[in-house]
């Protein structure tokens, strides 16, 4: 399959495991090369980051307003502050991933989507018609890791 992959998605979340997955991909995956005689494009690696919606990041809402104020109103400044903070985190994650790629002279694309990672990663794989999805493994201890590898 080496050299025949058209689209490989690497999902990153800022964890060491996801960055290790990116490194592994850059070191081991061979994409379809550009064919000047064909109109097909060269294969690509897409770094995908799924950002949580502000409501999830805030724990669904900022809580009741003290002294008997309504608890079901949305506080625009609070939501805007969370969105700005999430954008800074997302940019830091992508900057780190792109630095890894630059050190390996890798040409990659980035994509950021907002929502539940389980759903959005699956959606991205389908929408991009990805040939391969690479993700870091959760940090299980050596015993659990051993159980899964047998």
C-alpha cells in the first residue's frame, strides 16, 4: 500500500501521544506521488484538530448569576472569552504540529472542526474520503497495553 495513499488524516489534540502519532506518520507513511501524466493530485497528510464547542468547554453554562438572577441566559462576553481561549489553544496545537512537520520537510494541510471528537473525526474521514486515520493511543499502563497487543 506504500505510495498509493491519497489522503491520510492525523488527529491531534495536543497530547504527547497525538504528536507521536504525527511523527510516526511522517516517518512511515508514503503518499501517492504526483504523476505529471495524470490529472490526479499528489497524496496529502491532513492534520485534524477537533475543538470543543464553547458550551462544552464552559461546562454547559457559566452557572447562575449571584443574588437571584436568571440562570438560563447566555452571557455573550463569557462565551466570547471561551471561544477566544479555545482559538489560542487550537493555534498552539497546530503550531506545534506544523513545527514537527517543518523539521521533517513535510507538506501538510490543517483542518479545524468544532464538535464532539468521536463524531467529527468520523465525519472528516468520510468527507475527505481518507485512506487512513492515524491517532495516538491513550496512555494506558504497560499491563493494559500488553493485554490489547496480544
